[in-house]
């Protein structure tokens, strides 16, 4: 428990992120995570100023390449890049050569020829960001790849928790809902375990992936047991677009047994934080009264998202070349 706290304090002394890409939480040390969270703390004040500009990425080019529709993540990355001074281009895949049959590798090589500095990618296939990183000369950020990982979401969740609870170490975090199809759940499990939190997953059997216990979590199928004395209740979106078949009998029954309402929240600690990665299905995963209630930090998560993405961009900027490329 003391390990994560000591690493957090030492991270402020040596603010260096050693990786050229951010492809997932897997592979990051507790110190790496602490450095990014400390960077993000500094960015919050920037975003709250009247003049929301830094020059860290001035003259640099950031391309947002989203193969899946996104509002929050894409706009958050765009805002983060612009606040750091980057030239930001959003590439619409629906109008790109991908629709004409171009492979991801060919797309990567085409974009690489344009000499971008940072590529932010969301893709429906697990491992797509790692493949892209092997093909380009610039830094790559994974903005979500299939059901694999969503590292910046886990980081912004961790930042939100840390600002309220002081430390992640020793906290009991219950991740509830569609664990099987959730990249958010996987990234959060990896991060929270790395920072010495106690992680539970709570879901019906049909929404629990086989072997989830191997990730170092406690597994519950009943909300009352899973939420008992939890410090944080993290709800997940029911991802019906990724479901091939019937995983829940009905939305009404799902909410009755696994949706978060005031009665179920009472099983957690009185000051438990209520979180959701968004977009929310009100009345499906969470009762509107709870989503907008005093325990909810869902809107704060959105603000922390911009700060974390600014932090990641600034951390990767440490590895960008400072000399002109010669043809």
C-alpha cells in the first residue's frame, strides 16, 4: 500500500515519461502512471484559466484517426491538442480511402508520409493501435481498440478518484455492468491493481468474460454483495452494439438487478463516488437521480478527460525530434 504512495511522491521530482507511445495501461509501471497523473493535475489549472493556451506542441501536427464514432473522446483530444498549441486534424474515416478498401497498414504509411508528430487512433479491432505504432515514425496514442484497452479513460478515472480520495491505494472499487465488452473495465482493472487498490467486478454471468479472476479481481454476480462498503462505484455502459446474441433478458430486468439506483448505492460507503465513462443510458445502467446526485462525479470525469489527454500529449512531446527531417 505504501509502495504506490511513495512512487507518487517521487514522481513529482522526476517528471519524465519513458515511453514513446501510449498503447495501453498494460506495460506501465506505477511510477509511469503517477507521472501522467501529476502532469494532468498541472493541466487542470490551464483549462480553468481565461487564456487556455500553452506552446508545448506549437508547430506540431496531431491527427485524430477515429474508425469508430466518438463525441467525448475525439472532442477531448482535439481540445487538448489545441490547448497545447498543436495543429489538429480530425480524419473522418467515413469519407476516407478506408471505405474504398485500403488496409490499416496502407493508411498508416500514407499518414506517415505527411510527417505528423502524434497520431490518436480509435479502432474496432484489438491491437490496431499497436500495429499502427509499428508502421509510423511518430508517437501513437490508443483512444480505444475493440474490447482491449482505453488507457486515457482509465487515467482520467484515476485522476478523478485521486482528487477526491487523496490516494488510490487501499480503496475498494466496484466496476459494475457489461465487463465482457468493456475496454474501459480492462484498463481500469490494470491501473487500479497497479496502484494497490482493491478491485471488484459485479455483473450477471453472461457479461463476465471467462477467466476474469486472472486479472486480480474479486468477482460478484449480486450487486448487494459487490457494492458492500465500496469507496467507488464505477458503472459501465451496456454495449449492445458489440453483442452478438441476447446477453440480458431485457433492459427492464437488467436495470432491476444490475442498474444503480439509490437503494443499491446505499450498500456502498456513504461517501462513495459514482462514476460512468459515458455516454450513459439513463434508466438502464443508472438511475437519473443517482447520475445527477451528490455522490456523482460523472461531469467531473469529462473535465479530467481534457486534462489527462493534455498530460499524455505533453508527456509524449518529450520524445518528439527537435531537428528537421531531411529528404
